[in-house]
C-alpha cells in the first residue's frame, strides 16, 4: 500500500464537526471560526518506553495514546473535536498494523464525534506514535492549575493506582485482559464525561493524573501558590488492592502514573453540586482534602496518615523501559 492508498483508506466519508471545512486530502486542514476557545494538546508514546507489543495489540496502542490526549482535554474542560496522528514505524511493520493503530484511535475518537484531520507516516528505527488533539472550551470557563483558591475542596475521580497495579500484574505474567486493572493500564477511559457534565460550573481547578497524584497536586499548589492537605483514608482505592503491603500500596496510589483520572479543587458550594452531578451520572468522585493558605515561602502538599500530618514526598511516574 503506497502513501496515497493509505491516506484514502483512513479518510472519513463525512465530517462530524460542523466547523471542519476540509480534512484529510490537502496540505492542511481548514477549520472555520468558533465562538469557543480552541485548546490544543499532544502526546507521544514510544515502544518499550510507554507500551509493549508483548502484551498490547496495535489497536490497544492507538487507543492508549488517544486516551492520554483526551485526558488532557478533559482536564481543560474541553469538548473533543479534532485530532492529527503521526506514526513512525520500523521498516518491517505491516500496513495492516498501521491501520490497526489508526482504528484504535478511532475507537475513542468516534465515541466523542472527533474528526481525524491529518498527520504523517514515516519510517524509523522504533515505533513512535504522536497524537495532537484539539478541543473547544467555553469562554469564561476556568480550568487551569492556577485556579485553586484557599478553602477549596480537593477531589479526584475514579480509583488511584489501578494502572500501575495492572502493569505489575502484566510483568508477573498474569495477563488476563478481562482484569479491570490490566484494562486500566492498556485501555484507560479518559474523563471527558466529567468535563461535559460540569461545563456549567465556572471555576474548577483541574489536573489529569498522568504522573501520579502527588506530582499533580504539587503542580496545582505551585501554580496557585497555595498549600494542599489530603487525607490517606479518603483516597479512593479499589478494595482488591488493599491486600497489598502498605509500602507497595502507597507507591501505586500516590506516585504511580497513567491512571488518567482527574484531580482538582472547587469551592465548597460547587462541590455539593459536582458530587450530586457525578452521582447521577455514575462517575465515582471522592473528596480527599482541602486547599490551605501557604505557610512557607514555597507551596507545600501534606498528607494525613494515622492522624499524623506529614509532607507528601514530591515524586511521580518516570517513563522507563517496560521490559
């Protein structure tokens, strides 16, 4: 299959977004003006650094890199609209495998009526996939890491550490793709649903949990110039993980990456509404702490464990080999 045949094979038969004038087929895509603000995010994943084909299909890989981008858009309170896909593939990669990657991205993109508007495929030493996604954000909406205020409730969605625990099961050759933990690692579900149902709440400080909740909380604290206090007993942990030893459990819950859940802050008044909206839409959400006035020169994050308040170590997920 040559390049032109490949492009024709992945072209959409129709556009889902009314603002898209021209998608794939020319030197560039054309998008008409929008009344909302456009937000652009991008993520790159490299074989044996972010994923392994030993336990993932090409479709899984496409899905996962797409999920990472949609998680970023969700943290910005965006409606997903468009994406571009770049693939660097080794010479011996089959065309059918490239199509599988594209189809993996489309599985999520179709769920949110996104249009694939361009990209590139080139030959290289390693399999590398980059997705650039574009979403729309209502004017006046506050969703930045710098939007946390003293007195805010701190919350997070979903359960923490499931992706890292799933990867550990895979490393121990417990590869059961029906396992919710392995699914959390291979095919995480970005919280676009949360972004959609909370779009009428003006201010929610948000961060997606890609590098571990400790790292994400420090990013919020520094951007907003506040202290944050959380409570270990309030963190949402899947009951099956509670059989792990305390040290391992804390590593997974506090410092592991790629859960692609959301952590954020909001006013106490808005929290009541957010909690109710999430309950009505079957989204698990937990109040885990509070935003405090900064005590020292630098913002700090603390955690209450067994009624003892201690500084939360600043560390998080670091990309490395999956072998």
